[in-house]
């Protein structure tokens, strides 16, 4: 009798083999010569203007991180929506608490001005 996690280990093994083989093929067949033109940053076909290493405001990174955090939290709503009938009243109460905490966090971030661009 096989272990219950054997199919999962097998999938990870094959995924690793595919990744390593694709990296090896790209290394063997990929271009080897570089030139100053190839090393320039590419901006949608337009010639580059200014330095590629410009500084972004901290607000940009803050909004990006907050988007990821709240986006990932909302992903937890999908399994709950699928199993809504099976979870019953206890599942509804737990999701209500989860959404309450999520809304409180969103209000806190909004009040702190983290979502303002100016």
C-alpha cells in the first residue's frame, strides 16, 4: 500500500524535473553574445529616457503591499462560499468575524492615509 502523500510527492518531482529541464534547454540554446545595445533597458519600443534606477515613493510600495494583503485575504472567501451550506451557522459566524477584522484593518489603513497618493 502506498503512502497517501505519494501522488503529491510525484507531482512535485515531475514539476522539478520539468523546471530543471527547461532551464537547461534555455541555457544551452539561448543567446550567448551581449552588446551595449542589448544591455539597454527596453521600454515598449521607445528609446530609454533617463536613468533606469529611479526612486519610487514609499507610498507606491505601501499601496502594493496593502493590495496584496487584502487581495490574499479575500481569496479565503472562495472556499467558504463553496462550502457555505455545509458549514452552517458556525461557518457564517466565523466568516463574519473574519470579515469584521478585515474591514477594521481596511478602515485603519484608510484613516492613516496609506491609500492617498498625494
